[in-house]
C-alpha cells in the first residue's frame, strides 16, 4: 500500500514540476515521507533546489543521496552535471561526466552536450565546438540536433571576438616595433 501511495505522490510531483511548485513540493514531501530513499524523488527535490532556488549546495546533497540509491539511474546524471556547471564545480563535473559514460543506457549525446558546455566554461572553445559536433552526431531527434547547432553557433561567436582582439594586438605590437 505504501508503495502505491509513494508512486502516486511521486507522479503528482513529476506532473506538477516546474509549473506548480507548491503542488510539486507538497507531493514530493509526501512521496519522500513514504520512501525517503527513492532516487527519482531525491533527484526531483535536487532539481527544485538547483533550478528554482539556486541552492546548489543542498541540490548536490540530494543528488549524491539519489546516486547512492542507484548509480544506474541514468536520468540523474545530466541534471547533476548541470548543477555542477552552474556552481562552477568544473573538476567535479568532469569526473562525473567521465563516470556517467560508463552507465549502461545513458544518452551519450546529452553527455557530450554537457562535456561541450564544460569545455566552454573552462574557456576551451575549440574543444567545446568539437565535442558539440560529436554530440550532434549522436542526436536522436531533430529538436536536439537543432539545439546543438544553436549551441555550436553560440560558441563560435565567442571565438570571433577573440580573433579580432588578437589581430588588433598583433597590429599594435607591429607598430611599436617600427
């Protein structure tokens, strides 16, 4: 009986998120009261803390707890990685991405997207573009492929100003030599 109630509340929370946060939290708290070790409920609670409250420390705690309940729960990894990127925990994000690639059934294209975003956050735009192109190859739907194309274009735009600045610096240094 408790499992049915737990699942019912979990489904209500999943259905309400992110449009009705009050209902989401109420249902999620009930679900966790029936099973405080459920990876799906813990992941959703982590998402609320990260995405809505920007409380990354608490979110990370929930993600760690969720993963401790099931390392093979593949839907947790992209959200956890995004939280680490938002919080500038780039080394942790890199380690988690590398581990996540070993999880059976995980969306490799999505992980490559996160890896590209990691390289972008580190300022390595060329490697970010290369990784995003790999992610695009792994895309399984047009929406994802289009999103990746937009990401590639956005990162390429970051490269252009750097090239112009470098050309200006080279011209200035050439003038100084004369």
